[in-house]
């Protein structure tokens, strides 16, 4: 309740300032932020529109309104705003955000193009993982495996990345049997790296699933090796 009261007071103060000086971009944005926190997204979009009218060359206003419009499930309008923001100041975060809108609109080629642009501008783990997630969701496991392997090169001590690559390797192993060993090695490495036990539940679930479907497993021997590896670690 105090949270809402704080932002109601902030909104009232910003609106009072706007009555005195309607040409203040900062106060239009200040009021818009308060409206977002209060859940009035439609009015927030209108207020950001005033900021845009005053500063049509500022990319941040367009991306801010695009974010609000996307939350309002108005993806086509959000796409227009993000596209304008990119025209004014192309950046990896903007390309990454626009890729999500393209995915919602079913424009996969455009989404992948934006993910590639985001990575080209900022070859970070985050942008690699975003692109890998896209590939994985589209059934392009080989491409996802390539990106996650790059992630592991950048963050070799993160056990989550190892488990992610293991799952991708197993998904491809029916066509490329040599990937079974990669997957097993990655699970083993994930267990070693998981000092805090963060992956314990995920590994237990994996072992349970393997046991449930071992009769229909394309490679029961690999399944048993994984089950023994995970159960053996639990017993320690």
C-alpha cells in the first residue's frame, strides 16, 4: 500500500510541475514512470508520447513507449517504436528487445536477424544465450549447441551452461552418436562445478525421467550411465 501511495504522490507532484511547465520532458517521463508503477499503462504511453513530441530525436523515449505498448499487447505499435529507436541510436539491447516482438508476431527471420545484430554489436554471454534459446525453441539444436559452446568458452565455471549443452547434445545424438559422450562429460562437469548444489533438483528430475523412459530410450546404456552418475553424486 505504501508503494502505491509513494507513486501516487510522485505522480501528483509531476503533474503539478507540468501545469507550470508543460514543456518539461523530464516531468512527462517522471509522471509516466509513476503511472507504470501504478499500473496505468495506457496513460503512461500517452505521457511518453508527449515527451516524444517535445524530443522526437531521442531514441530512449521510443524504446520506453515501445516497452509499455508491448506490455499492453500492442506488438505492432511497439515494433514501430523500437524500429524508430534503432534508426536513431542502434544498440544491442534495442535489437534484442525488438527480436522478442518479431517472435511474438511470428516473424522468425526478422527475429534472428535482430539477434545476430545484437551479438555483432555486443558479443556477450547474454546475447549468445538469447540466440541459443531462439535456435532451441525453433528445433535448431545444432545451432543452439554451437552458441552454447561459445558461452562455455566465455564462462567455463558456470555449471548451468554445461547442463544446457548436455541437453542439446542428447537431442542431437540420435543423428550424431558421438555427442552422447559430450553430453555425459558435460553432466559430469556440471556436477563438479555445482559447488552450491543449485542444479541438484534439475539433475534429480533428469535421472527420474531417464528411469521412467529407459525402456524406450534410443541408447539405454547412456541412460544408465547418466542415472548412475547422478545417483552416485546424490549418495555422496
